[in-house]
C-alpha cells in the first residue's frame, strides 16, 4: 500500500482532499495494527484518530519525508507505546499502589517482541545467501552443525564460522536496538 508522492506533496501543502485520500487508504491498516495491541474497541478507535490528528498537525514535514509508509508506521507505533506506558503508570498510581501481577504478556511486551522479530528478520535477510541458509537451518529448522554440514556438503567448521558471524551480526543489531529504546523517549 503505497501513497503516490504527488498526494503526499499536496497533503504537506495542506490539501484536505489529499489528507482524505491518505486517511481512506491507511485507516484500516493503522486501526488493525493498533487493534493487535489494544483490545478495547473504543480505545483502538481513539488511538487511530489520534494518529491521524498527529499526521495532520505534522503535515508540513512531509516535504522532507521520503518514506511516508515508514513514518506513519513509526508514528503509530509510538502512539501505541505512549498509550501503553500511560496505562502502566496509571496502574501503579492506583489507590493502594499495588501493581497487578500477571503471567500474561502485556501489549507493550508483544509490541517490543514484534519489533525485535522484525529486526532479526531484516538482519537475516541482508545476510549473504549461504550464511542465511545456514542460520535458518540451525535456528529455524533446528538442525545440528553436523547435519547442516552434511546436508550442504561443507565442513562443520564452515558451518560454525557462518553461524558465529550471523550471531555476531544479530547481537550488534539487537544491542543497537536496545540502546535506541533506552535513549529515545517513549
């Protein structure tokens, strides 16, 4: 779902018609994303409206934005982060100041997990073909290094080297991601 650059340009210039086109195109996608984390229908609807209000209020910057879809996704993600963080804070400031304890994952936890999985997938997809194949055989299919070596007709040491490099790449990307989460305000 890609919006035409002309429409984004018109939107950035303040065109209500262009905004309406963007709204119609992206509303279902934004709402579905938010609904995946926020189970309350009214809150999901409100948050979706907030995303589009923020979008309209920031329209002037879109003369400089090259990837509208990415910007909209980030805006939506941070709107959900803010909502979830606010809900967590309000839980801790209740009358008795006793937080709820649950074994279930919160929507915030699920959002972080999805972000990390997306990052892992991106890093793996950028790996050279052989390293990507070895990583997937090891981590997704659960094959041992010996099985991978036998299946691909290569030395076990080659498999180990590729896995070490792949894991180092993932470790670096995840460390950078965690650093960004710690530095950027939610």
